[in-house]
C-alpha cells in the first residue's frame, strides 16, 4: 500500500481501480481498515482511503491534531496526488472533513456521501446520559488521559461496544496496532475532545457553521446520507436525519439497516450497495 510525503510527515492510503476518484474518509479511532469490506463491492472507480494524519499507518508528527491540522494534511494529500473532481465518502470526523474540504474547494468536489458523521454543532442536552457522561469524562483533565491514553479504553470500546457485533480478534488487532503506547494515542484523545458540544471548541463550531452554510446552498452537488437504526450509540438518529433533510441541499437518504456507530463494520454490503446505486443514478462515476 502506498505512502506519500505531505508537509512534514507522510500519509498512508489505499488506492485501487481507475476512473472517477472516490475518496473514503474514516473517523476516530479508526483507519482505512474501516472500509476493507465496503470498497470491494462499490464497483467501478478509483477508490482511495487515506489514514488520517497520526492515525493508522500514517505518520505521527508533533502537532496538536486539531481539526485544522487534519484538514491541512488532508489538503496536502489531495494536492500531492493531484485529485480533482472527486466524490467524498465520510464517516464520523471523516464526514466533517469531507464537508469542510468541499466548502473550501467546491470546484474539486462532485458529490458527497456520509454516514454517522459530525454534521452540526450539538448541545449536551441532546446527548443520551451515557454519551454525556463519556464526553464529560474525556474532556476532564486527567480522566481523559487515563481513559484514552493509559487504559486505551476509548479505542477498544469503539469496536466492541460501538458496533452491534464486536469485530473479529484479527480486526481489533489491526485497529490497535498503530497505537502501542500512550504517546501514540494522542491523536485519539485530541479528536475526542473536539466534539462540538455547547459551543466549544469555538473555532471548530465556526468552521462547522461555515460548511453547514455551504451544504445548504450547494444545490448542484449531489449528496447521500446513509442512515441506520437500532443502536443507542448512533450519531445520526431520526432527529438528526430530519435536520439533514431540512438543511442540506440535493440530499437523498438511504436506510441501511441496524448498526452501531461504526456502521461499516456492521453493514458493509448495504453501505456499498447504496453507494453504488447512488453513484450510478446521479452519473457521478462518469468522467468529469
């Protein structure tokens, strides 16, 4: 699998097929491994899936791992590969990065599909009691370090509790491998502390509001929301899906069945089928 130099580090990525570039962006605490069962069934196209900076097999430079950092390294990766006229597919923070990239570079993006993504600022009152307790713990100095860095509980629980069926031991090992030490887990903690709740972090909330405005007015860019049901850990439930329908232009929605937050682990075939149908129906696979 290729690795390419970007800024002061390097990005590892998957790259298969030819044709329209379709870029799959993972979230926290995943890697391109998240897409292993989706990509083979999507159909024609150049399918790419990077490991975000500090994650998977990409480099781990000495940076803050803010949203702006991730966006800068991702921009540099797009530039290094000369990617234009892309379709973006984003999960979790990967969805937010896709929206942000499209809002800043609308001439480069042909369409966006997203699932269980960070799509809008949130209020703590909107969270379940369990989610509210978890985010408060992550943001508390000392407690967050213990949970994410020392105990590695955040990563382990993602693929045992954030899915309907815990992943196979070999796949859990693949997710764990890039993070053998507390220091190597700093990107995971930084991401977890950036959830846009109750107006903080303010600079990220402003950035999300900017891309939300673009999502509302970009009537010429087809978009697809993949929804799921049956798990309390879902980030986009019925209310959030209804918000998306009201506030995102040119949006289609496809229900892909029961799943946890890390839905590509639970429903890879359904996700791939919905993506493939949308790509063909909208003509997004056709050469630009």
